[in-house]
C-alpha cells in the first residue's frame, strides 16, 4: 500500500461537513486546544469550551456529544495537523531535510501533542500499568543490564523505550495480523539492543 | 530503590496461602499453562482446565472466580517464573553472561510468554489500535524515513519499536509520575534514532 494513499484517508471525513458547520466546529476545537495549552487536558470541560468560544453550552454538546467525543475530535485534529506538517510542511519535519533529521523532528513534534493523546488514552484507562510492581521489576532488571553494559544516555528512559518494543498487544499484532514469526520479532529486539549498545562492548 | 528489594515484592503474596491450597492452585495453573501451550490462549476455558486437572468445574471457579481471574493468575505466574529465571537461573538469561547477552536473552524469554500476556491485555481491549488508520499513517511515515536513511533490519518492525517509545501513556507516566521534562524524553528519542541509524549516515 503506497504511504501517500493511506495518508490521505482521514482528511476526507471532514470534507463531507457543510462549510459553515465545519467553521463552527473548528472554532470550538480551537478554543478547546487553547484550553489544553493553558490549563492542561483537565482544564477542558464542555462549559469552559463554550465560555471560551462565546457560545452556549448546548452547542458544544450538540457538536461533540460528550467530553470524550470532544477529546476524540481534538485527537483527530492534532493527528491531521501533524500529518500535514510532516507531509507538506517546512523542514526538518517536512520534506527537504535528511531523513534522520526528519525522524528526530517527528518524535519531537509527536511529543509536543502528547497531552491530548494521553487524555484520550486515560479514558481507556491503562494508566496504572507503568506504576505496577511487575512493570517496575522488569524495568529494574533491564536498567541494571543496560548500566552494566555501559549504555549511554538516561538509562531509565532507555529501559522504558526498549520494554515498549516488547509490548504484548504490539507483538501479537505483528505476529497474528502482520504475519511475522516470533523469531523475526525476537531478531528485531536483538538488533535494537545491539544498536543501543554499539558504543558499549556487546559480546 | 535497590532493584533487589523491589524484585522480591510479588513472591510474598503466594507465601500467605496455606500450602495444600497452594498446591491445588498450582495444579490448576499448570493445567492451564499446558492448555495455552497446546491450543493457544483461546483454548483455556474453565471447563477445559477442570477436565485437564481432573477436578470439578466448580473448583476452578472457586479458585479463580472468572476466566479473566484465571488469566490474571497465569500472567502473575509467568511473570514470577521469568523473574526467577533472570535473577537466579542459568546464563545467558540469569547471572554469569555479559549484560548485553542477558538483555538479548531477556527479550527473547519475554516474547516466549507473549501469548498469555496478550490474552490479558485483550481483556482490556486496546487491540484495534495497531490496525487503525492513524497508527498506520504514522508507521508509513516512520518506515519511509528509516528506509531513506538506510536503516538495516526489518524496517516495519523497527518502526513499530520506535513508535512504541512515543506511546502517550508511557510518556505521560515519565513526565507526570517520574518527573522528567518533555525535553528529556525528546532527547531520549533522539539518542534512540541516532543509535538505530548509526551505521547509516545521520546528518
């Protein structure tokens, strides 16, 4: 599947809206986005959005149904903005910079929108996972080995990043949906470890 | 916090059980684990576990409450087995091998238990995420840049692994609970990208 065809998928849904309704909706989303920036995601209530956009609270409810509907719309909007920025925007995020620089910029841009994305995920509530004893035992073990192997950078953050590559939902998707073997996934893990420790001495 | 103190946490809960009850429970868990190996996680029903362990179905329900309770117990058991293996077991997973080798073995061992872990996660139902258009647009973009940058290995698997490091729930945990700044998280991302592309030409 060519990445360009795939990349244009979500933009089409917005095109179906009548343009005045779309403008109205955009006004509310801009107000909500501004509230996230100023007060964090917790500051985004239907009430606050209505007040900030100068409309009645009923308008916000009619538009988005629930607060989680509003959050979903915000998530969709920030995804599409990021998408436009990396496909058509100025370098280093957009075309024109070397790929490694664009990749670095992509991660940084994604991190800038992490609050809104996180609020959506919190609705699904998997947030206690990283505070759980099993996760932290695993993290201690991986951190210890990284330290012993002489890894550079912030060891704890690096441990989180590596463990994320072993996430069960992700790996099962790779195996069951994408058709990889466990061995291929394990080889990907091994390459990742070897790259991370390339400056250290991997025996 | 010393990793050893943390690592001994979950073992203590089992010690509180009376030993015959614990033996009984272990019998059922062994039967369930055997069913997972033979038929996959979907083959583990309360009925099948009872039949396989030669007890009444009521016994399995009394022990674990629900199928998801049984899955949770299996998850806990496989976590504790893995923990014992990397702390006290033979190398390369256990002590005695160089840290990089132990790290590689750790990932491979974790992948071996991924079915049970995945079944638990499926209960929380975040499984459609990796099939969603937004995820796949992101993955196309990251894959494209990795390819352009001359990355080695399986590009699609590598893209999954890198994107996992930007997971919103993980990053927000790092920032809100662990006290990192977004800048520190972004620097960790940049180091990761640079290591992965070290053999390619990162400008």
